[in-house]
C-alpha cells in the first residue's frame, strides 16, 4: 500500500483476526491530499479544531458534499446557542449528520421542543453534545410520541426526563417506540408500576432499551432467586441483575458462602437487600470481617440485616463503633443501645445522640471525625 508523505500525517490502526492471527494494517493519510473531501476536512480541522482522524472519518462519509454552506449554517446556529468547538466535535462524533442538517426545518424545531420541555439555554450545549442523536430523529414521528410515553412513566417532572437522557446516551433515538412501549407493559405486568416503574427508569433507563427476550430473561433470573411478582423488592432485584452478569452474580453468592453463610442465608440476604450484590468483593469481605470479628455479630444477625454490609466502613461503621466503645467504657448510658440501632440513625440523629453527653461531647466528636483528618505521619508518607 502506498504511503502518502506530508508534514501533517495521522495514522490509525485496524486490527483484524483471520485464521487466529492478528494482522495489523497501518494506514497513513496526508491531512489534505488523502482526505476524500479536502474542503470539508480543512474546514473541520482548521476552523473547528476537530482532530484529524474524526475530520477524515466525516469527510469520507460525506465525500459527495460539494458546498460547505449548509455545514457553516448548522455550525453558526450551534455556536449561537453557546456550543464550543469541542462540544460541536463531541456532537458530531455521535451524529455527524447534524453538521449537514437544515437549521430552519430540522435543528431549530427540535431544539425548541426541548426548550419547551424546560431545557434552559445555558444547559443546551452540554446536553446535546452528549445526546446529539436526538437531533437526528423525526420530531413528529419519534421525539414527541416517545417523550409523551416516557412522561407517562415519570410524570410531569421534566427534570427527571433530562436525567434519563443523560444517564443513557441515545435513549429513544436508537430505539423504536414499540419496543419501549412493550417493555413498559411487560414490567407493569410483573407488578412494577407507579413509583417503582419511574424509579427504575430514572436509575436504569438501559433496561427499557433491552430486547423483550432479554428483559424477560432478566426478570426470570430474579424470580428464580426467590422473588415473586407481588414483591416490592423485585424492581431492585431486576436493577441488580441488569448490572451484573450471571457469572459475577454467582461469584458474589459463592463469596458469601465461603464466609460461612448458608445457601438459605444468601437467598435471604438477596431478597432483603438485592443491592448488596452490587457491592465490590473487597468491601463485602472487609464488612463481613469487621462485623463478625470486631463487632462480634452473629452470622444470623448479619444475614438478617444485609444492609450492614452496604454501609461505608470508613465513613459510617468504624467511626460510630469507635464512639460507642468510648461510651461503653465510660458507662455513659444507663441502658445499652444496640449498635444496629446506632448504625441505622441518620447523620443528624447520630450527632444529636452524641450531644446528649455534654461533658464528653468534644472527645466523642473527635473520635467520630478522626477519619476525616489524616495523621501527620500518613500526611508525610503521602507527601513522599
């Protein structure tokens, strides 16, 4: 393959794997002479600061474009809304066709549609640089009916609507209304309705984009682990199942068993706190070690209160444990308080609890907040 020489050359690598051998093909392109559409390539690189690889890709895809008039018009419109060159490049990376879209008939009406939904002008560049595919959809046939469908689930809180888009790039744009509608209907048939359905959409919009067969399999995995369609925890189980592969889920299950929990204990823990299985293995191990060995909790107590293993050891569990050890050593309580009860308190409630011990409150607060202030030795170690 002939290599074109130029003072401005960029390279890309394409990995192929025929017959189990990796073949690397090396391509060199002159920034001007090798570009399929030199005027477009130059405009993107010199005027908009696109990197050469992205500019080459776009000029290759739109090599038949002869005039830059429409592109310049689209760019001027985006810039008038506050888009930086970097945000225009980001938008074009997801949907390069917006650079050639008609402003009056395509871009402006769609931007206005989202403005009418409450998207404020200062937030428009950031939102669309991450969701530019929305500008490629038909307003009447796709955007309006899809947004109406989503709003039926979320209610009239348009702030939640924009959060869904932000959490799931390409939401609505790449999926059919029929798929979205069917997935909503199926989840509702499983008893996930109202606030539970809206919560799932806010947290895991990708679930609503799954193929129906994949979604059914996801629900089946949860039901196979002891949930029922009338359980209000089913929605949390589906959330967890969607976050983890079956292999990873089983690995967490086996980890709990290796720490001494029975099969029935694991099932109980999952039913009571499905989110426990989204916790890292390291955090699970450290949590179990602390509650069993340091706090001297019985395994049955941990199994029946699995949320304990979801608390932050560093920020919540150990600081409160340290405070309770001081209170017990000084016999400040007439009636012993369960550590479970203390852990369940909010930050405000726990600070109010400490404030009751007026003579010792300073010592208790220092013990509680100690984790926020590194020791001098640790600071020196970090500095070195």
